[in-house]
């Protein structure tokens, strides 16, 4: 699942829109709001999987200041049965992102949003690129935030501001 999710995200990142100004963004269906640095593009990416049911990933992305900004969500077939299962889902998602990007995970931390578990980590990729990534599992919904750029570019204060701006809405 995660490998297919990242493939969909990577194809979308290549075609993201350029923007100029900070723009508040909300998606009622995704039950989220987030502060993108530029107007995001929306795409629904079908993910065909052999191991379980197919799913759709809703991806919002923007290119700005040499970085790609991504927020996405997908609904899993069922919520995690218990905290151990939720942690396993997040571990699997993290590993899939790293494997697809041929990167290594660094600076990983367990985090939470509204008491739902999450992960925050840096992904060091081939070619000198890096990504700051956050994953949250809220019920059966997996939220994925990512900023891709150079390690220097990811040190800009706008990166944690974007990642910290995720709000869950009802």
C-alpha cells in the first residue's frame, strides 16, 4: 500500500503548481486544514494493490521556493484494532516511503495529533535530496505530510510551520 501511495505522490510532485503567496487551505471531505505556502493542486490517485482492497489517495501538492509541499490522506479498510496495530501501520508506512525513495530514515520521533499516533522523520535520499515527513493514523484515515527539497532548504522555518499547521476538522 505505502509503496503505491508514494508512487502516486511522486508522479504528482513532478506536476505540482507554482505559487506566490501563503494560502489557507481546507478540505471538508478530508477533514483537514493546512497552511500551504502556495495554492495546492488536488489529485485523486487510485492505488491498486494485490494484498488487500484497492484504495484512493487524495493528494494536495504545491511547488514553492524550490521545494515540494504535500498533504494527502487515504482511508484504510478498517481502523487499527489496538495501539500496537496502529504503530505497525505507521511503521509500515514509514518503511514504504523510505524504500520507494531509496532513502534512509533519520531523526524519527513518535508524535500525536488529537491523541492519535503519528511519526515525524527526516528522509535522506540519493542525489542530495531530503524530505521532512509526518504520518498520522486517525481512526482508519492515514494522513501524510511531506516537504521535499535540499537539506539546506528543509532548514527554512517555513517547513516546520507547514508541518505544524495541520488541523483536523469535523
